[in-house]
C-alpha cells in the first residue's frame, strides 16, 4: 500500500506552483493529475516541485510526460522546478530527460 501523496498548489505571479510530497504511483497519481488539470486551465505556466517525492513509478512518469506533451500543444508552459533524487533517477534511467522541461538547478534559489 502506497503512502499518501500530499499535493499543494499556490499562485505565483502568472504561474501556479504545485508541490508533491510522498509517493507517486497508480493509487496516488490522481491527486497530482487533478491539480495539474486545474492549473493548466487557469494559468500560463505550471511549475512542478517534486523535491519531496520519495517514490515514483511509471504511472507518475507517464503523467509528467503527458503534461509536457500537452503543454507543447496548448497555451501553457510546464516546467519541473525541483526533483528529488528518486525522480531524477527515474528520468535518467528511462531516457526521458530530453522530453521533460527541467529548470536549471542553479536557478532554484529563485523559488526558495
């Protein structure tokens, strides 16, 4: 059984910052999908902070790739602003880094 996923969202100028903490898998991905769907309809930029994610499976990765693909086709931007080591490892192992927009880690202090 997966641990709960806490997802919060807050406005940030003309963007929406979404933070996820916990495990992202088939049983919890719906909460993150819900916030992403709301954000992409309301703002021009969606910033996703996954620094508190302790586990992510292929379901979570699929959601990230879907959000990236949808933003390219739509009127909104999608950016991963922080990733935990677990998330970064999945992205590297899956070979999907070039498909996901990731903020330069040196710029992370802007959102601190």
